C-alpha cells in the first residue's frame, strides 16, 4: 500500500539509480525493520524507519546538515550499522559518516573526509568480508576539466581513507564529460560498474587479496546511458544489470566468468529504473512517460529465457479504466472518452453536445478505476474561465463532497496534478464501488456548480504521477 513518508525540497530526493538508500535490518531483535536515508532539504540528510507491516513510520532523524544538494548513498552491514557517503555543501569534498545501530536506533558518529581535492559527486559505498569499506564516486578534476571514476578504501571503519584526504585514490577511467558508478561485492571480488562519456557501460574488478584493479571489460556500448543503469546480486551469486540500449531496455547477467547475451525487457526506453533479485529471479522496475508530468511505473521479471510482459506496478496509478463526460442537457448524457483521456492528443476530451469537458450546471466528469486512487493528472487544451466545480466520492449511499488534499481546482489552469488524498493509505474507508452508466468502478465525480464562461476542453486525464527516481530495497 502506498504510504506518504515525507515531503522534501531537495532536487534528487531518492538519488540516482545505482545508489542505495533503503535497507532492511537483516538479523536480531529488530530484523525486517526498514530504514530509508534521504535529503529532507538541500543540505540536510535524514532517516526514517518502520517495522512490518510498514504502515507507520518514525519521524525524520538527522544524519547531518552539511550535505550539498547532490545525491548521497549508503550501505547497511550485517549488524544494522549504516555508512553514509555524501558531497559536502560548501567545499564539494566527499564525506562519510557511520550511523551506529544499537537497541533499535541509529546514532550518527564522526564525520570523516574521504577526499578533499577536486570535486566529488554521486558516491557509492560497500563493506567487504574483511571489514574494509570501499567508496567509488565521480571525481571532477578542475585542472583537466573532466570527470573520472575514483575508488578508495578504509581499513579502520572510515577513520582514514587511502593515504589521506588529499589522495583521490585509484582512477578507473580516462577523463570524460560524464561518468557514474556502482560497487558490488561479488564472490571474492569488488566489482565497479560504471558508465563513461554516455556511450559505454563497463566494469573493472579487484580481488579482495589484490592491490590492483583488473583491466576494463565492456558490457555495452553505443547508446546514451549516463546514470540510467542498475545492478544487483542473485542468491546464487550472479550479477544482473539493466540499462538502456539503442531503443529498448536491456538486461545482462554475469556469473563471474562470462556474460549472458542481451535480454530485452521493454521495447521502449524507460524514464528511470531499478532491479531487485527475489532469490534467483531478477525483477525490473521502470517508468514510461505517457504524457507531460506522468511516468507510469511498470514491473517485469525473468521467466525462463525471457522477461514477462511488463505490467503496471501500482493498480491505482495508471490511465483511468473509464472516463465519462456527462452533459445534463444532452439527449445522450454520457459520452465515453476513456481512450482519448489516456493519450496526449490535444483537445479530444469533451462531450460532443456541448463541445466541452463540462459547461453548464450539473454537467460532470466521471473518473473510474477498478482500484482506489489518490490523484488526478489533468491537462487541458483550453482552461475554464468563470466556472466552479465540486469534487465528490460515492460513500455507499450518496455522492459526498470533499476538497482535494492539494486544494480546490476548478479546471481553471492548463495543467494540474490534483492530490485527492495524501496517499493511497489515506483514501476514505467508506469509498464504495458503484455503477455509473452501467459500469461498476471506484468513481470520482467532478460536477459543475457555476456555469463556465469559457468551457474547459481536455487533452489528457490520468491517475499517473511524475516518478523520477526508483530505489529497490537492499537486504
């Protein structure tokens, strides 16, 4: 069930795709407690936690207030401690801080400097079986005027990194206009997966007993990737990685010796993506843009030698199952505009009698879904002028008025995401399915109470939000 945890004013919120931000305590009294690290503001990192069934969350607790408005990342070890790496606000240095887990709570420890030269962005952190910490990040060298992937280690739980803060550590790439990385502990190796110059997805490995990185191995080349890739480990110790190809979302698998072929997951290019193995089965999550400010979330998983047809992940966040325009004065009062409302073709959502979405008193728009929903994304080719509407829900006995959580909206601006209730956990418990024009759905009704001087005409009406970044649970 969708639950609002917090609202933030940082730019990246959950961070870029390869980074980790959500974890589950693996063992002990607090096993299965989930914790999320995120930026509350442009310079404050916080965390929240919840126990099963994850319907109630703690208040945000501070990790620190000196982070820049760039993505941070974290790693949870086997005892529940969390290591956070982030870009410092004023210097753009790379910093690390441990959240010590004890008696069910986390307490921030000392801030350590990983790198104090150049500029550091988009870090990743892991811990190996020898209790060493590893950090990879995007390093900008002002003298060279380009970006590199750097990696450093700490053998004393983060107190010192490499030979000191002024040491940027080993460089894994040649300089380029952009690069992003992700670290995984795989078998007896640390693997650093990275994109470079937007055209290459590759990796380098370093044995846990080695002091040198192996040569670069190419995973894919030729199409823009940047930060839009993500890797995970299966229970039988395979690496699965997803990334955009030239025209589709692709998957490859690595057993430590050789790579599989390319598996197509989705025939179009995704807006964002994440991967999570459930046992040995890779589940891929991604969004597809279906209109302005609308990225619908989908899921697919590998079954045999191919991936399943992607399905909408959240049944209450998709195009409506039914959109009806109702003209109270027309001979045929109901007019089905479900298909036109689902696409972005302009000015095609209206009632043919009035030539408008709604116009006069008691005209209405009916929005129906098989599942409950909590928002409506409305795009108008013509905004309404001079009119007023009321929003209603069927409570089992009658149409009940309510004011949307985001405030009143009278179809008087060209586009609007109307938040009906703050999340799906907050929808009215008495909201009932009812038949409208012979079709039983969960309906929302928008009714004209003051006639419009200029009547609104619709382009697109859906229940799809704008999802920009995804995170899979790390366990």
